[in-house]
């Protein structure tokens, strides 16, 4: 007997983006961003993908991608894996409603909790934390009950000197909600000070740099 699929509370999408030396277009981050389902088949710019590729609507969808993905410690340097709500594009400047053709206000009022890992000696911790972070998104564990969804996505950035996990928040103008999200994150991931650094950064400050 075929079991029914486990439907998630929201639809999520896997993305891929090169960094540094692997960037295709230095002037346009958008052209470097790819839906992961399409990336598996053929690398194409963001404007050319099919909306259904790379989307995760059920737990079974998630594992159909995740089981074939390299873990962060196995991912080559200068690559970024991204897991975002389908309704949210992983860019600071632009928010895209996929059912409307025009762009809307970006995430200037948002920000992200950042977890930095030492490059050597923390590989297992990095892999475990990334996996827990993805599961926390699927279960909406980082959200406050009966509140607007504030976590819009997460990212894993593999770099030469350190590895970084990011948890993006929609709006951080309410400092209490921002701190509460950080506390939920610390508990969900069982974050300890050894081999990592944990801090917050507002997108507006990044855009001014």
C-alpha cells in the first residue's frame, strides 16, 4: 500500500550560487544564482529555470534532493548552498513573488544570524549543524507560534579560511523577535562555543559596505 506524502507547512527551494573566483558575472549576483534542481541537469541563469525544479513540498521531496547532495565538508571551496522558502528569493535587494511578474520590496529590513566554523577540526560539527538547520526549517521550529513567519531561509557558504551558516530573517526591526529567533536557533542546534562563532548582521549594514 502506497503511503501518503508528508506535506510541509510551506514550499521550500534549494539554490546554488558560486562565490569568489567561481562567480560567472561579477556585476550581477542574480545571474550567478541557480535553482538547484536545474543545476543538477544544466547550469542556467535564474531567469531561465522551471519553477517546479528544485522545489520541496513534502518531506519525501526533501530527501530526494538531500540524499544526493554533498555535505558541507565535502563541498568545494567558493560554493554556496541555499534553502529558502519558494516565495522568497535569496537576495538582500529583491523579494520576488513568483506569481507576480514585478519585483517587490527587498529584505533591507532583514538580517541574518551567522555561525562561523573553523576550517579544520570542525567538519563533523558543520555537517551535523547544517542538517539540523534544514530540519528546523522543515518543521518551522525556529518560528514563534501564531506569528508571521520570520525565517525566510538558510545558507551554507564554503570558504577557504572558514565555513559559514546563515539564517535569514524577514524583518529585524523588532529586536525582541530577532533575539528570540537567535535563542530558538541556539537551542535547536545545541550551539556550543567550541569551534564556532555566533553573531547577528543586518542586511542594511551589508548594503552600505
